[in-house]
């Protein structure tokens, strides 16, 4: 441990292994720079070449980038294609028909394998089934499903018929689901009877029923149910149908719906700095292009690879690196249901060994929790497993601390697998800043350099470039193909959130702070600059949690801040003022539990505050503004050294110091 601790300070550089470099898609820094230069010389020409070489177009595009309505940028807009055709049919045509597309492992360990031919047939049958329900191009379909082959089939089937899907993570509550169904104006919901996590059955269909019963979901004509467990469900006559019945007798081919490259492939809700989640709208052509290119560049995908991304399809990582990217490049991929710690904390390593995974992509939170588990139980230590199939590791979703990076590199990659620390966001569609495994010298904790064609920079609040070594705001200077197109139903919020006037209205604001290395120009992400937390790699808006808390009849006021957490990166700490007197002792414990459960119901278990403190008031300025900055210090358990003279009620700080 002492040895690992000492690494925190050092800037050791790890060069990609020579053998990796020799065979890599982008081999060496000169090859990387050549691509960057090509993009800089002729930005549109670069992207046109990429789009022509990588995508199968039904109708070719004539213009790469249309900036006429900036910041509502359009890419390849007069071109037509179909995403599902690109992911499936293309593989049948180019000799991959009998190649394994998906190796699915369920929570209980059962394994299902599907070839591209089989997956294509399943997707076509379900697409025909959806069409038979009257679902057509442009309709929105909400998908609330467990990790399953069927979840991927549902997404691909929507893409095939031109319906825009909106996947809602299975951990979200009925209320969150209802809000998303309403905002998207969904005509159907695809779900499962139950999901299984760590041996436990958890309801999904019952939550859909609850969401629809809350009202406002009248546009939903059908609920389609995949029977995962065969658990009991309520069936509404005429509305609810089993997936197997919708599919039965449908032909195994389905002519794809050709859509404009700009056609919305999906909407994915994510947290922002106000209470209401944002429906991030993605395109078809530009999005798929970047999913493919990053599979080739960042993951160096090769025909013989077995690729495993451990994300859930409810998050963007699952969209780009499970449902679309790997299939579009004809890879074999592993998909898993469950949790990394069941049946024991060796599950990931055991699965890598059994399925001979070659590329493994997971989140720092998972790595940190598995470090702890393997420290506690030698039987699940990675050294007990045959991980020799691995050749590349990836990290995503939150900053990876150098200790975790080193552990991952040594214990999982056995010092011969490059680690790609991929920085990106729901809005960016795919990787933005990441090492290239066969080119970039790696520094633990840094996501290093932007991908070719990606113009990230660090600026001050008025948009001026900052020199290396000086921390500032992370921006992207030019539009790129897989960028967010708009916020569904809220174009004004799109402009304000991502292209603020202060930065000139054409520069993309990522919402993260970052700094570049003095000598190497490497980017290091320093964390969100808005009121967004990152808990276990999941984005949570503090305002969203505050709104949920104040919706409880007991609560007068609430302020939520993030607190650094060894395992989850950040944890949620809520400061609450009740309408009744400040509770203490057992009372405080009971009410804290009640409020935590309440947030679980309002948003989902992932949003439950880890810590809840009660006060008679919150620290406020004389104008009534809550000083969250001070609450962050208190949450960390640190002494306040800042000037508190502007506070209306400095005495309150003492009361809020104590964790209850
Ligand atoms: O703060 C950054 C962090 O996660 C945010 C995006 O979250 P989300 O849209 O949910 O997408 C997660 C999966 C791409 C970013 O604004 N983040 C993501 N990847 C990294 C990261 N922070 C540091 N390093 C990363 N590699």
C-alpha cells in the first residue's frame, strides 16, 4: 500500500508496449499527429472521408457540416442511412454472418451466444412486431429493461424502423420514469417482468404500471413485456403484450427505414444543474460514425477481439459501446447482467477468463470496490484468475485516481495492457479525450490528449485560451459529428447550457474543469464546474435531489453537496431543515431514513443521500443565498478557513459541523 501511495505524487510515464504499437490502427504518435493535422487542414474534408469510409450510405451526403443554424449543427444531413442496417446487415454481407455477435451472461451464470445472423433475425422480427403495433418512424419508444440480449434487440429494432428510443435505467423510480415518458411523448414502453441483480428479483413492469397510473402518459398505446423471470405481472387488456407474442410469426427480415443522417436515433435523459433532467438528443449518422471510429481508434478493435464493456444500456456508455459501436464494427462482445460482486467479487475476472475477453472497459468505482474486496478476500484476488487473454483496458465515467490506475494496470493488465482513460459525456456521444493504446504514452490519472478531429481547449470564463498549467473551463471549439443535437423539447436550454453567450455562442461548454500539463499538454479533468455530482460514475444533479427532498411534507429547505468518497468518487450529502424542530438522537435517525427512502422513490436508489444532517437553518448570505461552498467544507469534515463575514447566520455552521 505504501508503494502505491507513493505513486500518487509521481508522474511516471508508461509507454505502450512495442508489440501493441506495431499492430495498432493508429500506430505511434506520428500517425496520431498526421490524423490531427489532416483534420486541422481540412476539417470538413477529414470528416467526409471518415463518413464515406466507415458508414454504409443508402443515399450519399453532399455536405459534411451545415453551420447555418449554429449551434444547431447538422452533419451529413442530406445523406440517408439506417443504423441497424450498418450494425447488422452489413455484417451478413461481409462474411460475419456466423461470427458470434453477443456472448450474454445472466446473473445466475447462464450463457447465451448469438451470431450476427441470429441477432439480425431477432431484431428484424421484433422490428416487424413493433410495426404491427403501428409504431413508425419518428415515434418515441421508452425502453425500461434489464441487461439482456432483448434490451439490445429492442434498441436496434427501434433504430431499424426509425423510431427514436429513450432508454431509462432500470434503477430509476416510477416517478422518474413517468417524467421521461411524458417529456419524450412515448407511444410505447418496452420493459421486462423483472430484473435480476445479485440473485434478487426486482420489479420492472410493476414500476411501469405505477408510472403510467401517475397520469400524463396517455400517448402510450402499448407496453411490451420481455419475460425475464416469469414473475407475476399485471396485464392490462389491449395495452400490454408479451415480447414473444409481438414477435411470433413475424418474418426474419425487415426492410430498414432509410432516414436522414440527422434523424434522432435516441434521446437519453441526463442530469443538469437545474431540477429537470435533460433529454439529450443524438443523431443517426454522425453518432454512429463516432461510435465506429472510437471502437477502431481507442479500442483498436480487431476481428478476433472479444470486447467487454460492463456498462448498463441505461447509460450512454451502454448505448455507444454495447448496442451500437461493437456491432457496427462486427466485433464479438460480452454483455452481462447483474453486479460485479455476485456470486462473488471475482465475477469480472472469472468472466474474462472463461470468455477470453481481450478488451475490458469498466468504471473506476468498480475497480476501487474490487480492490477493496480482493484485499479482504484472497480468493477473489485477480492473481487467482487467468487473465492472459487481455490486451487492452479502459476506464470511463469519472476520474480514475492514480492508485486505482496502477492497480488496474498491474493486477488486471499485468503491465502489458495499455489503459485508456476515456473522458466523454452523454452529450458527446463517444470518447473525446483519451490515450490511443498504440500511440500515447500514458500518465496515471490523466486522460491525455483529444482524439483526431476533436478540438478541446481550456479557457477562462470569457473564452480566452489559458496556458498549460493553468486550470480553467473545458470546451470544444468546433462541432463534431456525434455531438448532442438539442435538448428534446427545450432548444433554448440547449443553447444556454452548452453554447453560452459568454463564450461566444459557438463553443461547446462541457461543464467540467480541467488543466493541461505544462510540458506534455495532457488534459486532467478536475471535476464538474456546475451543480452536478458524479456518484459511482452516475451523474446526479444536486438541484434534482434538493427538489425531491423539499417535495416531502416534513422538509422546509434542503441543500445537497458532494463529498469525496474513497469508493464511489463522490457521495451525496444533504443538509436539511425540517418544518418541525430540528430532530436529534433516534428521531433524527428515523427521519433521515424516511427521507432517504423518499428520495429513492422520487428519483431512484442511486440518488439516496449517503449522509443527511439536520439544522435549524442553512448558512445563507444576507441576500438569502445558500452558501454551498461552505457546506462542501463541512461535508468533508474540514475546518472552515474562508471568510464568513457575509453570512447572515454564522452560528449555524457549528450546528451543521456534526454528522448525525
Ligand atoms: O465529469 C465528467 C465525468 O463524467 C461526466 C459525464 O457523465 P455522463 O454524461 O454520465 O457520461 C459518463 C460516461 C461517459 C463528465 O462531464 N467523466 C466521464 N469520464 C471521465 C470523467 N471524468 C474524468 N475522467 C474521465 N475519464
